[in-house]
């Protein structure tokens, strides 16, 4: 279960948060983690990326660059958006304090035998990336997950499929070399030979799949059968995320269904029926 908090976009602007409010939000994360354990899930992931829960349509415009990250943790980490003058602002150690306090509070709630990993974006300064990774390991993270959602606005060619496979590998490798816990990487993976290559060459310990599984929910089974890739791979057209505002989660790229909208609808709903 991934845990994320929207901050400014939920009416909690970073500059005006009091110390008491910050402690309350830290406790929100701890309580959420406790509920996840009580529900008998296997673990949690704290989302500290710039594209946390809630990023949808505004990523498609140039205005997105003028908006703070949706994720409150990412706002704290950012020297651009975090202009606080207290113990949560200024130095990188202070800006990372919020995330580290969240991790400590979660660990206290769920114990030492429950999996906690943290998803981190690529920071501007590699020294900060490495330092944060090491701090997270020292604070009790069991694994780190490198990457974030890749908005179409960063690939405005208008051509699909987007060429994003392995987009975060270089950062993942730098993180992996700085810690001893497992490092996972996300970013458009959906071909078995390439996944095998990046793991064998030590870029990361594992890859994660998101939109590729929306397009082909049986992708691991396809790989297990010896196929290198699905017959109809994800095009990363972003229509799944656009439709998520009002419709069930699923692949809405009708070109993958030979232009048949009924076939597309049946496939989307087959997950829910």
C-alpha cells in the first residue's frame, strides 16, 4: 500500500503549517501504516516523489512547472518550494526532517518486522540524493524505490508509444551504489530482456510495473511463458490517468483494441466483474 499526502492541494500550504500541524500529519502517516498492517498487507511504500497522489491533468500543461509538487513530502525536500525558516527549512538536513520523522513514526507503529520502503524522485543534486538514501536506510527503510510518474508534458513529440523504458536507471544505479538495502526502479518497463539486463548489470535489484500492468494485467505470466514482450504493449498515452477522474482504472487506448470501444469497455470491466 502506497501512502501519500497532498499538502498544499489539500488546503495545507507548506509555509503556514505550524509545528503542531506537522506533528499531526506525521501521525496521519503512522496511523495509516498501522491500519495497513492490521489489514494484513505485506508492507507499505511512503511516496516522497514530486508526482504523488493527485497529479493528473495539470501535468499536461506548461503551467505545471509553476505549481508546487502535489506531494507534501516533496515540497519539504525542495529548496524552491520550502522557504521555511525553522527546523524544517533551510539546510538539506532540515528539509529532509519531515520525511525522516514520518519514517520513524511509522516504524514505531508497525514494528521491526513489517516492510517499509520509500519512493524517491531524482533530486537535482546527486550528493543530496545519496545523502537522503543513506539517511533513509539508517532510519529503518527496508528498500528504496527510485522514479516517478513521467508526464507526457516531458515528451511533447505527439508520437506514441513514448520511449520511456528505463528513464530513471542512472539515478537508481547511483542510489544502489550508496546503500546496502534493495533498490527498485520504475519507468516504462515492459520487455523481459531489458528488465533482465538492467538487473544483471547492477542498475537496480528489481523493477516495478504500473501502467504496463494496466495495459496487460497478465504481464508477469507473459514473461513466465517465455515471451519477451506482450503482443500489444502499453503506449504510455496517459489516457488511463485522464479517465481515472471519472471512470474505472483501465486502458483507454482504443487502438490497442483494434478501434473497438465495446471490446475496450469489456476488457476494462473484466477486472471488476
